[in-house]
C-alpha cells in the first residue's frame, strides 16, 4: 500500500509543494529525503517541520493525505515589531483621563 503526501516549503522568493507517493510506514524524514529538500533548498535540512501546521519530529509516521511543511526561521518577531511601532506613535487617546 502507498501513501500520497505533499511536502511544502516556502522561502521569501520561492514556494514549492512536492507531491509524493511513499510506502506505508514512511516517516517525515523519508518524505523530506524523497522530495530532495536538502539538495534543492540548501540550509533547510535542519529546519523545523510539521504536519498540517502542527510541529512534529522527523521520525513521525505519515498517514495518507498528510502535508509535511518545512518551516524557515522568521527574520523578525512580529510582536516585537508591533511594539516598536507603537512606541514611535503616541496614542491619540489618553488612558489617564483628562
């Protein structure tokens, strides 16, 4: 029996989804190897991975229809960016009263 899975990776300038057929009992590591992630995306072989937006280990057994996602590190923390922008603009509403 075979499993149909997809491996998705998104970089700032390039996105790809690779559809694969793997043997039953295949792991996330097997899917990454079959999609040749290390060869096609240098530096991403140690990136965090997940299945359907839920982080997991590379030894996780896949099920039919799974979508393996490779997560790159973010360049900036979104919360820190919002806080920095908020400090630059004073609020038009005062919380301390008139």
